[in-house]
C-alpha cells in the first residue's frame, strides 16, 4: 500500500488537474498519482523525462538503461513497468532480463550499458578510457549527456517508488526475479 497520498485524477485540482487532463490523460499510473502530491515536481519530471528522450539514444536504449537502473536499485515497480514498455519496443523477456544484469546482445547497446554502469559505480567520475570506449562504440557527447539524463530520470522514479511503496499498476506484470 502506498505510503503517500494517492491523488485521484478525477478529484485533482489546479496544476495536478491540468496534468492529468493533458499529458497524463491516458497515463493515470500509480507513480504519477503519487508524484502529483507536488504538481510542480510532477510537471518538472514530465518535462525533464520527455526532454531527455528523442535525442541520440533510441527508445529501446532508454528502456535498457531503465531496466538496468531498476535492477540496480531493486525497484519492483519500475522493473514491471519497464519490462512491459521494453516488450512493446521489441525487447523480448530474455533480453530484458539480460539488460537488468548489464548485458546486451548488440555491441553498441552493450557499450551503452557498460557506460551507464561506469557512471553509476563511479558516481559520475568516469575515466578517460570509459569515455573513449563509449565514443568508440559510435556515441557522441550528446549521447553522454542524454545517458546522464536518462539515469537521473530513472533514479528519481526508483527512489520515489521506494519512499512511496508505489503499487504496481494492474496493466504491468511483476518482473521475474533475477
């Protein structure tokens, strides 16, 4: 059971109502209903998470990062949600489990997960060799920044779900244990 208030989109007022009636009209997920306790943060989160996407990385690569992050923080909500989203992008169940472990079938995706892991493990203090390997896989400086943004988005949701104990929406299945 959620530990924070769960904002009912039908009863929301002000900025929360605007968001639930606008960008979240078809996405009244439990995570958003919890973050809506602070509509300014929800609005900023939606803008930041949307802004991070659509640059150098593909939607599937964003999901690989999300799965890796969710596994690294043991976020069951995000594991379930991102496994479903990954599936809709052609990432099969086995590949999703592999991504959670930092493994990808494609060499470029593997370099992305390796760089994301280095960023997390080294708290951003990556080496010149880490950057060189990432660039050698075909990524540019825009991808470096986007990877950092993706990690920030995912860590925010992972930590929010830990604090809130967000209930997994019925549209998502619990991810298999790894």
